[in-house]
């Protein structure tokens, strides 16, 4: 989705170009090494990949593809036998869920989730609302509190996440984002926001809640899908970044698919 690239452009230094009917994207990963994503478009994919290989050679760098899906990896292996070394990057795998299951939480495997939501509803005087320009400051308040409590500093990658959140709200309507806010006694306590990938899939970029409100994460997750996202078949809740607690939480919602991503490094 375009919005994803735009809000993270400062963090990853994206460069984008058009080659024939393909889009080619270059970025810098965490260690500062420039790399590329798989070309997107129509036509002879090998021509586009050859152009990327040429670009890397001209810049005297070892070509690295990141965030390759399984079909990208298989196509690279077919077109360039033994030319790339592939690594399954588990921390970057996307969690894909059924929208109906996230909204209904039916069945024994979602018993604890239903309990968390029910406890939130019973304990608090709560309200739900869709994010609009009028409540941007309230959504940012939740994010700011979360950032402060999770040690956002210039040396901490969480800081770049808060920067991406600010970019989200600075360009919210232009980029077509959709989000929701939970309040307790009128005070903002949880927020979430994402965007459409296509007619079947919505991606959730951010979900934050104040820790003192038990069940707020489970509640905002369910209400957002139930109120705004049931027109989509699937919800992509992105990766866990190798954070143990986040991985446990994402797995507990029983994804329909764990979308693997690979790095592909050209052999010397």
C-alpha cells in the first residue's frame, strides 16, 4: 500500500523509480545497508531484475532483496538458479487474519479474548468512535503516552514509529487511512489505524492502548474490525519484529496465514 511507504519514508529513506511498467524501490535496512524490494508491475520481470542487478553493480554494492514473498523467492530461483542465498526472516512475517473471526471471536480458541472484551465492557464507561480530523489530537495523545512509557529516544527505533504515526495523521485523509478511538469516561485510552491494500485486504499499521485499562487492546481490535472492516475478507496485522510479547499476542488471535518473508542476497 502506498501509505505504508509514505509514512515510513523518513525511517527507511525510500527511493522509488519507474522502469517500463514496473515500480522499483530502494531502501536502507536497520544496519544502513541499501537494498531493494521485489519489482511490482507488468511485463518481463527479468528485465526489471536485470536493471536492479545492474544498478547495484554500478553502485559497487552487493545486491540484497528484502521482504520477498514465497512466490518472489521461487521466481528468483527459477530465473537465476543458484545466484541468490535466501534467508527466512521470521521476525518480518505478516500475520493475516479472517475479519469475521476477529469480529465475532466465536469458539473455544477465542474464549480468553471474549472474556477480555467482556471485562472491559463491564468495568468501564466506554465509547467507540471513528477517527476524524476532530479527534486526531486524542489519537496522538494515546500514541504519545505509549511512546513515553516504552522509552522512545533518538537511539530507540520506537521513536521512528511515533514519527510515522505523526506522518499518518498529517496526511490522513489524502492517504485514505481509516482508524478508530476508544474512550473511557470521555478520555482517549486506545487507538488503531490502517489502510486498504485491495478490495479483500486491509492492513492495520498501528494499535496502541494505555496499559492501565485492562482489555483495551482486545476491545479496540474487535470493535474496529466489527464497525469498519467487515467488507474486507482478510486483515493484515503486520509483523511482530521479533518482540516476544507481541509475537505471543499475535499468535493468540490464530492467524489464517503467517505470510513468510525472505531476504535474497546475491552470491559472490
